[in-house]
C-alpha cells in the first residue's frame, strides 16, 4: 500500500499489544505519518511529521 500523503511504499509495522488489543498500524518511513490498515483502506492516526516532496514537486536547491 502507498502512503496517502507522500505516495511512498516503505512502511514500518508498529505492533501494539495492551490487554489483548492489537491493530495493524504502519508508519511511513518517508513522511512519518502513522496509518491504520483496515482491509485495503488506510486511516490516519497521525499526519506527516517530516517534510516530503510529491512526485510533481522538486526538492529545493541548496
């Protein structure tokens, strides 16, 4: 699945277990968004925390 914010494909799985509760959480390695996988849909837990550039944008020149 691609991140809905930056369209990046690499994610880190976050495994939460508290009193038998677990859910499929993913953190986008590109923009830092935390997403909840619900079937083929992704819900947002935390919006992006890192700057990212979409395919239509270019990185600023230093």
